[in-house]
């Protein structure tokens, strides 16, 4: 049954990747569909600065339509939940390119590493749009790029990590950003001839700097799990993003995200996110909540199919993407129909390459634990309970929260206690 499902998903993905739908102009159709969601229209949309922070960089966060606050299990966590760096299995380095079928681009480079339960990382992202000014006769008068660039530093720690309950991870991002406006002609001329004291702002006056912060919480556990995996199947996440002081009088694009994800079977996962914008200057102007729903299908060991749906401000967003996994490298590609970020050119493509740079000997540690656990089980089955307890205690010196070893010791001690009681009974008889 699983192989049939895998074949169907691969065929669907190949059909969509070849169809002319993705290069067609369907703006009128899409805007008609979006009118269904007018009840979600945000009255205060567009009142924030540095709005490029609301654009996903790409990767799995983009592929799941933004439903990534709880899962956050790859390096695109910088956009979703800063607590995730303490949970990633491997050291990761990625390069992401996000392009509208227009001229705007978003480039991102990120790195993250983990030492036991402490994770850290850094990310650099740059959003830019070509800026060209033409005169009344069509002559070019000025050109350059409008850009928003952010450097992010991350740190996180996972508390109370165990086998079934994977712990509570807390983390934060510190972001330093700059907004750059290219020079343009007439910037010193009067905006109103009747009121010459009113001047155009020059380019430097429209530049801006920002220092913002994120905070995140993640909880992972095994819940009603019917398949074997070292990874958990239940995820919960909370994240506060882009909080800071106003930038030249404009508030930052602050918001709160709440999400959960669940893997009922080994090849399928879904996630749900609910987000609420926060106007730090006037809470009553924060607007309506919005959300997203994402699905991930592990078709084969080397390929994951991703899809997602989101609604924000009355504008829906649909995403279809895939991940190809090789030894030590992952290539991702996503296609998004997105009216939540623009009105006319609604198509968006993101591609990325991620390098997996190892687990800092955590895999060796896990293999040692597994070998000791299997040896202890053999001793237990042979009724060598003292030896089994000794092996399980050795595991606990490596990982004091390895629940199967704790449970094994308790069972072995019960068996020893039962044998002692039996001996007493026989001796009395």
C-alpha cells in the first residue's frame, strides 16, 4: 500500500512540474478565488517597516506553506522558531535563493551547529528590488537597488531531554538590519510648489537601521507512536518574532506564532500554524490572526514531497515543493502562488542547497547506547539480571535520561526482588 501511495505522489509531482500552469498568467483567476477570503482582510496591513522579514527565505519552511513553528527541523528555522538550533541532528550550512517572477529577490546564507543540548548559528539575508527612475520623456534619470539586509545571531538550549519526552527547548535570535534607498533625482525639490517648505525626503533620510529580537519555545515527544524511529512524532512550538523599537517612527513587523505538528505514520506529517500580528505602538491596531497548513510526504529515503496552504489578510497562498536527499547534501525547490505578498506577479520560486556537516560525534554516542542496550536485553532474557542492570547503568552514565535503560533497570530489580521472595518461601517450606 505504501509503495502504491509513493508511486501516485511521484506521478502527481512530475505532472505538476511539467505542466504549463506554472508559467501561465492566472492573476485574474487567482484574484477571483482570493475574493472568497475577503472576510480576513487586514485593515492595518502595510503599516510596518522591514516587511521583507515576513517573507520565507525558502527551504522546508517555504515548502510547508509557513506551517513550521512547531516542526522547525532544518536550518530554515531562523524564519520560524529560534529554539530549533538546540534540536537539529547535524551541523548545517545552506544557501537559499527566493525569486519572484518579477525583479525582486531574497538571498540567504545560514550556518548552525550544536554541542550536546546547546545550539547556535548565524544567518545573513538580503532582500533587494531594482530601482529605476524615468523622466517625463522616458529618459533614465536614476537607477540602483532598494534593499533590506539582516544579520541574525542565534542561541538555544534544550532542557530535560529524554527518550520519549525530547525536552523543552528555549532559544532566541538577535537581528541587526539596515534599509538602503538609492538616490533619486529631485529629492531636494519642493513636493508642493504652494508650500516650498515641504521638501522631498532625500534617500539617506529614508534609510533605516533596526535591532530586533525573537524568542522561541519547542516541545517534542512521542505520542501514540506506532512505528519505530529515534525522532519524535509530536511537536509543539511558540515563537515571538521581530520585536523591537520603532524604526524612524515605523513599527517593526512583530507577530506571535503558535503551532503543532504530528506524524501519525512514518511517511506522513502535517503541521498547523496560527499567527497574530502585534502592533507594538497600538495593540488595538494589530489586525486579525492568520494561519497555514502544511503536509510532508516521505516518498522514498531520497525524496520528500511538500505542500502547504496559507491565508493572510484575505489572500491565500499555495505551495508545492520537494526535497532531494543525497549523502551529506539536500537540494530543495518550491513553487508558490502567493497573493499575500503581492498583487500582480503572484508566482514565486525558491531553491536551496543544504550541506550536512556531521553530528559532532552524537551519532557515535547513540550507536554506543544502542549496542549496550541490546547487550543488556540479551542478559535480561538469559536471566542475568545483575549484568543487565550493570549495562543499563553504563548507558545512564552516557545519557542519564535514556528512559528505556531506566525502565529496564526497574524491571530487572523487580525480577531480582521476586527471586528473593521465592527463595524465602522455599527456605521456609
